[in-house]
């Protein structure tokens, strides 16, 4: 019994020692590596001929890691060295090539704490089956090999503001030049919107692949910027074709936000489903069209309208409204309806643009006075009103014509042949004309004056009877 108790006590003591040891190891005061901090790391190695075991100079080693690529050439001792920036332990891929040899692909693992990795010797096998690629000659041309994005946005637009351009210099046979034929490539802006856009460098040297990169950053004005790359070889200036990059506008700005339709007055009162297109024009704070695909939302006080759309390259978006029968906008009156467009500015505030339109109805004509008696060589002024049932003006090109039906000596002057413009103004509902007796002899006549209106709102007429003496 005593032995069993002693063994149990011994087991508890050993367990406590182990637990305490584990906790001490866990809490050793070490600080974990910041996964976002970049650390310089060196990768080096040596390239040999597989058969002769001789070192190979001018072999090109491409190092690929984390979607990044670096390159270097071996020196006369067959050695290469590459400096890279790592944020953690990473798998590396090395692709080694040389004219007349088969390409070799090697993988290695970089441990960040070691700061340097010496890869195993790379041995290339001679390619006896394929034709030997000639050694690159003197630089003869330059072209754009790669462009990171087709377009960028103006400053503070929320879009990428910088584009990366990769140019490649080739010899006369189309082979990229090597490091021995390295040239300095100069860059300039051939044309641009002059909004403060700029280039990262004025010139740069080609690398071992004959390549050189440039970064283009936008300013505050949208448009197209053209980049020209050029270099000098044998006293001759060699230039690339201009590279065009579109610079789009920024986010919506309330002072440059509008919604409109083609007309202000439509002959559509009591009509369900009359189609009317509305267009939102959206600009940024620099008066550029906003970036394409900016969303705009629409609503209406009457009828049905498409709910949303996205802007095109000019900052416009168009939707269709189908009218309701009897709109009524309290601040304007019967026959009016409104359309609102909404979007979001750079401060995440909703901004609104709105417009009011008329749906006008059938024409109604009144003449005043409703009869007349004009003395010899006398005259009479008449008031004519032309409006719909809601007191609104007619739509565009609705006509008003005043005439006398009988042969007579009465002359009409004033608003006797009117074509209504596209308007919401009540001034286009009131008209005046004068009837004047031009006969020098007294001769009583019965006269009929007729007013006719015709157009998209419909046709109507009314008559006025009187005499001249």
C-alpha cells in the first residue's frame, strides 16, 4: 500500500515538471516575425556544362517567386548572384538557359532566417538536336512588350493611378539584346491632357533580357497620354511607336451631376407607357467624365423607370421611363412629374440630380371677347388662350392659326400663325391678335373668325362671330 502511494506521488511530481517546462517554452519572450516586413535575401550559385564540367559564362538565370521575376547572367567564373526582398520563407524556381544548351528548371527553398541561399550546382546539357540560336547583335528596334493595365484613373479617383510599361529592345533579327549590348532608353510624353501626369524615370538601362520598365502616373485631368521610348545606336535615333494610355475620371461630384431628357413637354397626359429616355451626366470634381462603370440609380414620381445603369466612357448613362396616366407634382401642379438620379461621391455621400417634365393633354382654345362689332375703319383686339385641361402649354410644334372664313375687308395682325416651342412656360398659353376694318366705305358684313390648333396634342377649333360696318 505504501509503495502504491509513493508511485502515485512520484507520477504527480513528474507531470507538474513537464507541464511547467512546456509553459516556459511557450512563453520564451520571442517576438514573431512581422509577415509584412521585407528582408533582403541573396540567392547565388554556379552553372556548369554537364559533360565537361566546365563553368558556363553568360548563362541567363531567371528567378521566379511570389509572382515576381528577377534575372541575372553568370560571370566568367560561371557564378551568379541575385538580391531579392522576402517577407517569409518562400519556394523559389530558377530557370537557367544558354545559347546551345537545353533549359534547366530548378526549385529551392529560401529560409528567411539564413539571409543567403547557395543553390546546388546547375548543370546544363548541350542541345545537339536544335539549331543554335545566334548571339544577339546590336540594338535595332524597341517595342512595348507588356502593359499592366489598359487605363488608369485621375488622382484620387479610386482607380489605379499608375501603369507599368515594359519595353524590349531587339537586334535586327528580332532577338532581344543581351547585357553586352545594353543601351540607355529615354522616355518622354508625346501628348497628354496636361493635368500633372508624370513618368517615373527619364531614362533607364536595359537588363540582361533587353528589357526596361517605366511607370506612368496620372494627374487631375482625364484624356489620353502618349508615351514614346527611344535610344541611340550607331548615331541613329531609334524610337518606339507611341503607347497610348487612357486616363479616366474620378468619382462623382455634385456640381457636375445632371439628369435630362430630350424635351421638357411631352404630349402624353392620360397615356400609360409613353416611352421617354432620361440621361444622367456624371462628372468628377475636375470636370472630367467619371470613370466608366460608375453606378447611377433612378426613380420617378409617376410611371415606371429603369432602376439603375452604369456610366460609359463619357460619363453618361441612359434609362427609359414609361409614363403613368395622370402625374401630379405638388410643387408644380397637375401634369408634371419628376425624375431623380442618385449616385455616391468620394466622401460616400449620396448626391442627387433631378428634373421635372410635363405630360400635356388635348388643346383647348378660348377667344375673348366672344363677339365683336367693328366700326368702319375701326379695330378690335382679341385675347386667345391655348392650353390643356391643367392649364399647361402644348407640346412642341402644336400650331395655332387664326383666320377669317368670308371674303372681307378685315385685316388680322398679331399672333395669327403660331408654332409652340418645347416649353413649360405659361406665356405660351396666351396670345393676342387685332382685327382692323380697312374699307373706306361703310358696308355692314357678318364675319366669322376661326381659331384652329393642330399637332401631337390633338386637333381642335373654335369660332367667333361679329360684324364690321
